[in-house]
C-alpha cells in the first residue's frame, strides 16, 4: 500500500492528521509547502502524483533564487487530504509540532513535455524531476535532483531554475549540507543618525517643475507635486507605518522606452528625517523601506519622480497581520462593464456573509474591493478566505469571472485576483495617481455609483478635487477605523 509507511508512523486516535486514503486526482495536480515547527523548523514540499502526495523535508525555506540549492530529504508519501492540513501534532506523536500551509497551488510536470516523456513516479525513480509551480510564493520552474555520493537515495536538491520568475541575488551564498534552523531577523526601525528623530524641514526645494510627465494631457511635475500636497490629508492615513514600494518615472510617461523602475530599498543619500523600516527578505537580505508618514516625505519622493505609492497590507507594528483583504478585478480582454457585473456579484456574496466591503477604481482598467480583516489569523488565512470568496464568484458567474493566473487562458473573463494578499506584497491605496496617460486617480466610490455607465477615467488629477468638494463623507474613511 502506497501509504503504509505513513500509517505505521501515526496513531490516528491521537493525531489530527488525515487518515491514509488514496485521493481522487485533481484536474490539475497540486503542490503544497507546509511550514513544520517540529524538533527543528523545516518545510515539507509535496507534489500530487498517483493519488498521494510525494513528499520531501526541506530544512531551509524554498527560494526563488537559483543560487540557493536546498537540501530536500525524501520522506514517506502522504494522503492528498494532507494538502489542506494545518494544526498541532500532539507531543509524543511522530512529527510533533505546529504545521501551517506556507504555499499552495498547482503544478505542471515538465518531464511530460520532453521527447521521452516521464511521469512523476518515473522521474522519482530516475532521480530527476522538473516541475513548473503556480503558487503564491513559489512560481516558475524547479528541479528536484537526487544527490550522488550519499548513503541512501533520500537526499535530493531542490533548485530554482533560471526563468522569468527567478529572483537571483549574487551576494547570497548558503550551504545545503546543514539543517540548522536560521535565527529570525526581527524588523526594526532604522535610525541612521541622531537627525532621524528630528522634524522634517519646513520647506523643501523642488526641481524641474516644468518637466512634462504626462505628455498626452500635458501634466507637469509641478502639477503632480501640488496634487500630492493637496491630497495628502486623505492619502497619508492609508500609507502611514506601511513599508513602501514606489513606482518612479525619471522622464515621465514618454513612451514604451521611458525609464521606469520599482524601488523598495531607499538610497543612503535620502535625508535622515525620512522615517524608514529595515526588514529581511525571504533570503535573509535586509531591505530598508521608506515609511511615508508625513507630507514632507511624500513630496520628497514625488520630487524623485515617484508617480505611484504601493504600501504593504500590514503595518510595521504587526507585519504578519494584514489590515485588509483586497480583490483586484482585472477585465483583461473583457470590458469594464463586465468588471462591474463581477463586482456586484462579489458585493452580494460579501453582504450575505455580513462582511463590510469598500469599493474603489484601480486607477487603471479595473476595480478594487477592499475588506477590513478583523480576524486573529495572518496572511495565509486571509488569502485563503479571499480565494474562497473569489471561487464563489466564479461559480455564480462561470462565463464572466475566473481565478486563472495565465492571461492567455482567461478568454474574455474578468480575473478576480487575490494573490496580492501575502506578506511582503503591496496594494494600490485610495487617492494615488496611476502611471497611465490620462493621469487617473484610484478613487473610492459608494456602492450606489457602481453602474454600467461608470467611467473611471473621469477621476483624474485635474478633476478629483471637484468630486471631493461635493462629498460630505469620505467613502474610504471606514477603512481606517482599526
């Protein structure tokens, strides 16, 4: 029996782990990585094949860096149902400790595309697997290669292959021969000088204010600075204490070849009065993020040709706990009117669940629905809940909505994207400018405004303040009530 070893190691009248049953194959095979706080922290990497989960224990966190080869020790097969298991394995039981899902998704067997196709089982027998993972954290092609020169066949290497999803880091170097648990790096507020605690200057010097940043509508850098200065009272509460990624256009939107980059790590020459937070990446590298907590910081970054601010979903005080869940409705090849239909359906489902939700334009082609996250669980639970809601929308609108990540498989359906609900990812907040030719603004809406005649382009840098002047209340204000 494929699960006999699994069965022999466990007492199912005590452990909450699933009993040993062969499972029904998924339409697309799944993978799961479970963070397992046993006698030593490790990560259980599992691939669905032949009705079970083929499993490896990986002492160090899997990485998107091809330079980091992870030791992976093959262990007994697990039942398919184990892919959904999280909880506490009691003391005295095999593998005692806390288990939770670190990543999960589907995968493709790359060996099946070779001139001499192989199944997963055949690849394991041969000591070589290649899979393409479609997870929340692990994406792209990975290889599992059995190591030679070891005493038994259980020792493999898990290696990220070079592809578009690879995140190389040339300064990183780690050994695959040790299973020591890395010590956690605690986030800290960085104070580079005594000046860091001082107040920002009363005035800032702004440069090149006549530079045209949006040539299609003739908007200059000076206009962008004045926009952000005026919008700051509404925008800053949505940015405060959140690690910030900024989207910079040094020459503006001057064509497809215009310089454009995303900045997380702030340069050392930035003024000491800018608040900042230094946090570790998954690979242990430190990144120093700006914290946009005041108007001076906001405008300093705009003067550096920042057009859009992208904050984390959590604050530095509780980085593992998101404040809200975001649903990004991306029409793709569908129409904006189709996105309106999907938004109404999601709103109805959330109302049935008695869950408050808030609506805004993305500032580009779609809509965002934002739900405050009040539960004690962290990002994994929030993202799983969001995916459940998204799947309910797809079930209600099978011809109009999809959760398919690949654009070429979506047809003309609205993509209900919940993958940004993850630690370290970021979201577009209300009231930021978007880098599109019309200089549109991500604008909060009331649900009564969600109609087939809604036109997001009407909310832009030059019109937004007329709208705000007419409003008695801010539709996004309730998002700050936590």
